[in-house]
C-alpha cells in the first residue's frame, strides 16, 4: 500500500470534519480541482483508507441513553466461535479483541437496565464465554471518532 501524501491527508481531515462536504468545497480549500478530489477519494476507498461514510447518531436521541462497556473472558479454544456469535448481536456496537486478562471489550447501547440485562443474558448464553464484567457509563466526557492524520 502506498503511503498517503499531504493532499490525501488534507482531504481526510476535511471529510472527518464533515463527511457531507462537497468535493467542490474540499477542492477550493486544498487548492486542487474537484476531479482530483474525486479521484483521490475513490482511490482511498478502494485501498480501504476510507471505509465508508455514515451519520453519527446520538444514542440517547433514539431511545438508547444507557451505554455499557463489557469486559469479556473466554475459553481460548472456543474464542473464534465466540467472536462470530458476538458479531451477530445487533445491540453490540463495538467489539475489540484485546490483550490482558480479558479477551474482548464490547460496547453496548441500550434503552435501560432491563434491555441491557436481556442483552447480557444473550451474551452469557454464547458457548465459550467464561465470564463478563459490565461497566455502565455515567456520562461521556469525550467521544471523538476522527483519526488524527
């Protein structure tokens, strides 16, 4: 994979600030043609640098005000299957395979503790899970989805 040049980085910064910004606006800001922006963005998509474009939704605004972080211990021999089963649970928004005493960290948005309990029951019924520790987020101090480039 070739490295990103300064123009690519400028384009990425602009898109991370506002993914709906027009290519024309980006072109004016970085001093190149709109066609150049189009080609660069397309190439970065093809190379997997840009994974997609999405709306960032406030979970509380759509009835999911509770955020929980789940630390998961697993049976090493069944771990691959455990990850496959976890991926299928829509309520889990993020799954990280990590080092240390836990095997995975999960992020869950729920309407409240009743829904979280049901989700955790579903998680607990997956083969290979040795235990979980659930942490309820009291407030979000910082949440930034941008990657500094």
